[in-house]
C-alpha cells in the first residue's frame, strides 16, 4: 500500500508539473504581448519587460513561474479588472462556486442513492423502470438543458425562484442552479447504486443477516448499502469533470459570480493570465481529488489494498 | 426402492394402490432422436442483429438518429431560406405552418409579456405577409430557425463523427500496441496516457482553442486530443485478454508479423467493443462542441451548430422561447439516443455483462 501511495503521489506531482510546463509554453506562444499598445516606445516596453521579468532566460522564468504558481501567486489580470491580483479575484469567487457545487453533489448523491435503492429493491417493476429512465436521462442530457428548462418554467413562468443569482439571497437563488447541476451526479449515482445494490442483495451475507431476523431499513442500510457504497467512490472522477464543465455554463446561465463565469469572461475577453491561473487551479483540484479517490479506495476496500501490494 | 416407497406411502393412507392402464404412457425417444438434428449455421452478425432487434429502446434510438440525420441532410434545402441570409424586417416571427394555422396552433401568434401587461403579437399580420411561412419561426436577425436548426445539426453531427472516428483510430492503435507489446513499452505508454488523463479536458480544450482559431477543424483537434484515452483503455484491456489465445500463437508460428497479428487477427475479434465505445464517444463530442459554443469558443458566425444556436437564442429565451426549443430538443434527443444506442450495443455484443 505504501509503495502504491508513493507511486500515485509522484505521478500526480509530475502531471501537475507537466500541466504547468504546458501552460508556460502556451503563455509564450500566445499571440501578441500584454504590452501591445502602439503608443509605447521601445524603452518603455523594455522597462515593462524588466518589471515583469520577461527579459530573463526562459528556464529562469519557468522556475519562477512554477514557484509562483504553487504559492498561489498567479500574477495580475490584464483586461477583466486591470492590475488586480488574480488570487484576489479568485478568492472572492471560489466560495460561491464551491457552495453551489457542493449543494449539487449533496442533492444528487442523496436522491441518487434513494432512486438506486428503490430500483434495486423493486427490480424489474414499474419503479425500477422509472428510476432507470431518470438515470439515463440525467446521464445523457447536458446540465444546461435542464438549467434552461428549469429557469424557463420555475423561474420565468411560475416565478417560484429567481432566474438570476443574487448575493443578497444566496439560498433561494442557488436552488435552480444546484438542481440543474446535480442531475448528472444524481443519475450516475442512481445507476451505480442500482447495480451494486442488486449484487449485494443477492449475496450470502445478506441472506444470513435476514435469517438472523434483521429486517427493514436496518437490513437495507446497515448491511446492504454499506457494502454497496464502496464501489460508488469510483463514480467520483467523471462527476468532478462534469461539475467543472457544468459549472461554467450554469454560472453563465444564472449569472452566478463564481469561478466558472470568471473563466468564461476571461476566455471571451482574452485575459490569458486569468485563463491560465484558472486552468492551473482546475487541474490541481482535479488531480488532488483523483489522488484522494484512488488512495481512499485502496484504503477502504481490502481486496484492492491486498492486490496492489503484490 | 421406488416400489417400497410407494408401498409405504399407500400403507400410510390405508389405501391399496391400484393402477389403471391409463396411468402410464410409453416413454418415447423423441428427445434422444432430436440430438442429431441439423441446425443451420448461425452467422455471427445475424446473431448480433437478432439480439439488437430484441432491444426495443436501442432500435427506437437508432431510428430516431436516422430521422435526425435525414433531416440534417435534406432539412436546410426544404424551404427557400438559407441559414445565413438575414432579413431584418422579418425578425422574431413566431412559428407558422401552412395547414396547421387554421387549427389555431402554429399560426404566428406570440404572447409577449411587457411591463404594461400581456400582449398578443402576430408578426406576419403586422407586416402583411400572407405567403411567408417560418416553420420554426425566425430569429433575432430574421433568419429561418428551421433551416438553421438542421444546418446546425449537420455541423454538430459532422464534428461528432469526425472526432469520434479519429479518436477511434488513435485510441484503438494506441491501446492495441500498448497491450500487445507489454513490458516497458506498455508501462511507458500507460504512464503517458495517465498524465494526459490527469489533465482535465476542460483545460486542454480551452487552452487549445486559445492558440488556434475557433472553427470546425479546431474543435475536432481538441476532441481528438482528449477523447482517445477511453478507447485506448478498452482496446488494451481486450488485447490483454486475447493475446495469449491459441489462434494468436498459431498465427505467430506461421510467421505472421506483429502488425498482422494486431490488426488482422485480434482487431476483428474486438470490433464489437470498439463500435460500442465509438457510439459512447459521439454524444461526448456533441456535448463538448455545444459546451464550447456556449462558452464562446465554438463555430464562428455565420456558420452555426446546435451549441451556437442555443447560446445565441439564450439571450432572448424568455421572450421568444420558440427560438431555443428546437435546437435544445434536437441536442437532447441526439445525446439521449446515442447513449441508449451505445448501451444497447454493449449488451448486444456482450450479453454476459451486468445490467446497466
């Protein structure tokens, strides 16, 4: 297990470094320079290059760049809000995104588990069909279709919820985006829970528990669900990817002041520094979560722990 | 033994066991005779087709995909409008269809909610146009939504198929070669794939589109870089399963070179899994394209795709919902159908697989 963890950590660090290198190269390749202004004279331009350290050799620049990135110093924004440190921009927006993403995962996981258990318990009945249909729908239909549908019906026609996010009422205005964002989570967890639950329900230890006289929710949750939950951790990886891409569009639709909408704005206004900083943060989060999932999975499931040791 | 049991059973009931001739039948040997009857040989693909046909959801999905593709091919030519011609005097017309307008639906009426109250508007009547029919309405620049939706579907499907096919070739070759050679080659190739896989797709696609100009080819390249890994994993896993088989050994003994063994001997045996994975990667490609358009990195104007149509009509979707509904529905239907089809194919090719 120790060797496995060390190997995974090394690969993760290497991946993050590779990403940083790619980002650095891209930064060099970007068309134009931040000092594109024709009014600048050559001496002014050199002075600016000196100020931002752009006159040093590339290797030194890269070294500095890596250190800065890992310290959370991403430079300043060029166009979105001039000369504001990007870390400051992100700091105010990250909590909003995490709150909505977290709510979405919470809602999705809870409802997904319930749907999955119902589908497994009433296997091959109408309820199973309904849950399966919801699951297929949620996996295949993009979250922004749900977002637009919800926004039009519940937001515009019925006016139950605000169509746009407002900081004054963070709870009520994050209902719709959270639901829209949670659909994929809900669907994939429901699918996985159903499959795993059906396997667990047919196993010998469930029959043993039943014959000992355990019944009802206690049997299903304490004995069934606990064992079915382990493999569900593996769904986390595609979930995170979806949350990241989903948040971009959802935040744009509901105009939520989060990291996703910041990235969209940065892309549309060619603010390279912000794009690169956010790419780095997204990658770092993604890699960290993948690493955590892999290690957690190894720790929880003894079969994997033993297999990896060989 | 049998007799004793019967005797004791009847003794217990104090009834003498009397058997009539009708209680017995001659045991025929039909079952034994049938063992040697002949069966027509079952073609593998016939078998597959039969099993696929039994999966009604997948068949309906396939049919719907054909329908959508059919309209994507002929739809833009079905009326006189072109996808890029603007007619600013005829903008924001609600859908009107000849024939159906008498029934009170699709007659060009549109309910507008203004600050002063609800207002009924009919663009055709205001402009005095009796002979003009926009089947799905017209957009904010006076372009026909029907034509643009099918043109957009054409572009989206084009991108999806191009990207999926390229991914299939790259991923398949990568996985097959990595699995076949094993050892150092495999471990280097797998580490590389692991690192590429460690980078979120969103980041790769965004960055790539920043240095290249947005367009059809760029989106295909972006999808090409990110989507081959899933395919390569499937191909490698199948290769590891098959490479120790006897027919591979036989082929090698006969002097076949690695290239021939990989692509002529093993590849045909895993084609089912490859096709399934291909079908799964098409909706991913459609989604990624739509997502990129929504973010502003998609197909440049005046060309359109499903994603760009959705993002264009998003700004006015509360006042003119008929502009966003058709592309949204086509997109959702395509993704749903391709996913159900892929699920169906997976079960068809591998019936032993767990459900779902």
